[in-house]
C-alpha cells in the first residue's frame, strides 16, 4: 500500500541545511496498523507528512496505492490525497460548524450533494459513536469527542490510508485507549491502512502490528511489535520500551544481587544475573522449575513483569542463579534452545 524509497528531506535552517530524513526506505502493507515511534526531533512527523506530500521530499519516491505521488501534477495529487485521510493532535475543528458539518466538510468541498453527504456522514458518526451529538459545536464536546470528529472527517472521503500524527498526545490515558480502540475498529471494519506517529510505546503496544523506530532521521529498528518489545536491538528502542518494560533494575534489587553474589562465592559456586525475555505460549511453560531440578541450581526471581500485546503474552524476568559454572552454562543453552532470550548482566564494581 505504501512504499517509500530513498526518502531524504532537507530543510533550510538558521545555521545551514537541516537533514530531517536521511535515505529512508519503508514498506507498509495494505490493511496494516503500522507505528512509527521516536523522540521529539527524530523526524517522525516529517516522515508521516511525506506520505501525503504535505512535505515534498528533497529526494526519493513516495508510492501509495501504486502511484508515485512525487510525479503527479497538482490535479492528480489532489485526487490522490482523497485516498489518504489524516488525524491531527490538535483536532483542527471549525468552531462555527457542528459535529456533523465538521465531519462533512471534505465532501462539501468536493461538491457532493446534501443527500450524498448525509448518506456518507451518518454511518461515520455512528461508527465513531457521535450520532447523538451531531448538532453540537466543538465547544460543547470533550477532547476525546473532538478527536472522534477528526477521525470521522478524515474518513469522509473513503480513504485507503489513515495517517495519525500524535492523535492521542493531548488526551488523558483513558481517552487515549478509547481512541486507539476506535482506530483499530476502523482498521478492522473498513480495511483502512493506519499509520500511527507517536512518541509513546504504550500506543504502539495497544494497537500496532509492526513498528519502525526512527532516530536522527533514520529508521534504526523495525519489526513485529512483539519481536521489538522482547528483543530490542538499539539503545533508543530499549529506552522507549523502558516506559512499559523497565530495562534497568532498581537499586534495591542490585544491592540484593551483590549480597547473593558474595554468598555464592563464599559457598564456592558461581553466581549469575540473567535478564530473560519470552513471548507466546512460552510464558506458561514451567521451564525454570524444570531446569532448577535438572541442573540442581538455586534460583531467585528478583524482578519481573508479564504483559500482553494484542492477545500475545510477553514477559521479562530478572533472576539470580547459583551453582556449578558448567551447569549454569548448560541452563543458558537450554533456555536459548527454547527461544528464551537470555542476557547476562554484569554489575559494575
């Protein structure tokens, strides 16, 4: 559905050219919910605005639904943009127009009749849960309801792609969850490809199928959300995930680990601190208890969390194991053979 090839975006800055995007290649399949995440200034908003050519790239191809938007004339580009809806952070509703009229605006501008507009907008307001508020004005509805109007307006032209640029950043957590549920509903019921821009991993965790991590204008990591959460490769990814699955152990746990290490040494055995990550049915298997018995280990569970991504369980455990060094090595090999990610943590002196 979306194929970005060699996208470079250079802006004029007060101190010279600023390279916001640097040679980005990205493919997003039809019907996906795809997340793009990064810190402020990473280039994510520049990237999403390239998809509908609100930002024309300095170099590269922007292919949406088989057409390279960079090669279209103005009339062709206007036609292509009708297939790409966009939801903004700050709603951008017209205060003098009702909920219904705000949602209907793109169709009015396109010259559709009142009957044709009503036939399209009434079901959309029902879809977003605003059919009872059609005659209210933006000042009379909540922030979450305003964003629902924005989503209905973005869907009015029956787009194939819906771009969401930090659409939940101004909302409280409960409202954010409801808006993300609505976007997933839109994806499921209308088959619209959804592209989410966010700086919050919680948003990615709730709704996205795949995710790309952007830093300094480049995509540094990409994959299925469950894989990125359980096997992050880059420092920026680990930092973003830390808000949901803490990557650093609390100081009190580290103090306890030092005590356990000293105790193991006094007993003449090795002690290891492991971070274990796992997903899927592996979360329910008694692997650790089996290995403790098999290799005669002492094992302390120090810190952990189990969560879920769209029905798939994933978890992280910090454990301290003590025993003969060869048995510890064999345990690590067995865990990895069963698709458990094992990272050995070395404490600073």
